[in-house]
């Protein structure tokens, strides 16, 4: 069965799905995106993803491409046409198509919308959760508005590639003051020596992950103490536990940082408990 994508009003086979060469996303990375998980045919925390989409668009002064109800319908159509019940839905909005020129085009240019869906490699995720993964740290060279889920991901992909070439799963990015901001496509967490869950507070420095937000809620429900503060790679290496979070896999334990073991180099108990708790707090629609 061929995959189907939604492109500006049409449902097309991937082989035929294309955008205009003067789409500003293609030429300037002038757009934003969202990735929402699907579990058993339901969207995970869809309302929070759509709320963040609206926020990202507002920050860049791009109009919502469709009313919310229409967007929700398109997302469901793409999932239905691709017959996916567990996977990821990708949604991208750009400022639209206009002759290449840096200033925003005239306001009558409509934003462009693309939606795709794919199955997740469940076996790969399960293996990563069971064994834990390694991360490497490197300088965070991104722009100053990482809270916007922009499609401009060059520093992120360079960091991820460098991590993979170093034999690690993820890159933890470090700000000029020496503190971890987040992963190249995940939020970063540790369990400190006192057993508290630690993650960097939401600000312009990180993407406020939907998984991060729901995990903070789950921790509260579980009675786990949380401190939102920055931590250094040194503290992370000597932490009790560490993990990364994102919609694609919820939580993956981190067992090595720059080659050094975290704890006994096995997935932490609190990490695994929180991963389970997510299932009770995340909302399916
Ligand atoms: N941080 C960055 C830089 C990301 O790209 C992502 C996800 O793509 C996340 C964090 C995690 O966000 P979410 O939990 O919404 O998937």
C-alpha cells in the first residue's frame, strides 16, 4: 500500500506529493512543524500539540492554515488513508509560496500545509528503552528562539549526526555557560543525587516538549519531587539516572554520557516508573 500525504488541499501518493520550489519553507526554512504520536488509533495529547502549533505560528506571524476543526479532520484523514494505528503524524506549515525575497510576502499569500504519517519502529524503541542509550555533549549553536518549533533544524541535524558518528543515540547541547539545554530532538532530564527529577525550565532556550509537559504532570501525580533547573554535563554524569523525552518514544533511558556510565549504566527505576505513569496521564483523542 502506498503512503498518502496531504499537500495543500489534496491527498496524494508520496511519489507525487511535492511543494512549489518557491515555497518559503523550502527556500528560507520559513515555517513550523509538529509531531504528534498515535497510539492504538488515538492521537496523544493532540490538543497540546495544536496549541503549540498555534503559538509557534503566532510568534512568526504566520496565519493558521485552516481552522482547528479542519486541521483535526485532515490529521485523521491522513491517518485513516495510511491505515496507521501506532506511529507519528507530521504536520508542517510554511508562510506559503511567493517569489524569493526576504521580507514577508503580501498578506494574501496563504500558508502552505503538509501532513504525513508513518509507523514507528516499535522494536527499535523497545530495545532502546530496555538497554538505554548513550548521549554525547556538544556546544549548542542554535538560534535564540528554540521555544518556536521551527523547521530550521540545521544545527540539530548536525548535532545528531555528530552524535551518531560518535556511536551515541542523541546529542545533549550545552549552552555557553556550561549547562545542558536539551537534546537535538528531545528534552533532557536527570535524577539528582537526592532522588529529585531535574529538567531545565521552559524558556526561549529550549523547546517546551509536550512530552516534557505531560511528564511534569505525571511526576506530580506520582508524588515525585521535581526541580526545574539547568544542570551541567558533569552533574549528569554523576546523577543517579538520566533520560530523554519526546513524542516519538516518550522516554528513553540514558545510560552513558560522553562515554561515562550513569549510575550502574542501566535504565533507572524512576525513569521506567515515569514512563509507565505517562500512559495514565497523557490524553488520547
Ligand atoms: N526538543 C527538541 C529540540 C525537539 O526537536 C523535540 C521534538 O521534536 C523535543 C524537545 C521534544 O518535544 P515533544 O515532547 O513535543 O516531542
